[in-house]
C-alpha cells in the first residue's frame, strides 16, 4: 500500500469518525429537545387546566357580583321609599307639634261636672 492510499484511508476513517461523533452529538441534542418538548406539553396541559378552573371561578364571581348589585339596587329603592315616608312623617310631626303648642296656649277653664254634662247634652251626648 502506498502512502497515498494510507492517507486516503486514514482521511476516510477520520471522516467516518467525525461523522459518527457528529451523529451521536446530534442524537443527544435531539433527545434533549424531545424531553424539553414533552415537558412543555405537560406544562401547557397543566396551564390549560388551571385556566379552565380560573374561568369557572371567575364566572362564579361574576354571578355573585350581579346578585349583589341587584340586592344593592333593591336596598337603594327601599331606602328611597323610606326617605319619602320619613319626609311625610316629618310634616305630620310638625303639624302635631303645632297642635300641641296651640293646646298648651289655650287657657284652661275650670268647669264642674254638671256644666260639662249640660254642654254634652246640648251636643246630643248626655252623661249617664
């Protein structure tokens, strides 16, 4: 065998060795990336489940908020109605206070039972 042939064989052997090493490194990287893809898929599935649970919880909160807003609106209507009644009662109370003051300002007249019975009899309500 000539030197040239030895060089060609050693070059080919080196090339095969380099190709083999490159193939092993490539396979190792490919397996690593496949594991990363599997982990990412698992994480995505977990995230989807968490998102679905959060959506259900958010829907419940929306329903609670709507219920409480309706209750608050009802309480507001009751409060307005009570305010109107208080204003009406306030006017009635003012009139009653004026009547009491008027009654207090009237001078008391001493009257006997006979006089009262006679006046009642004149009005059609005799004393018994």
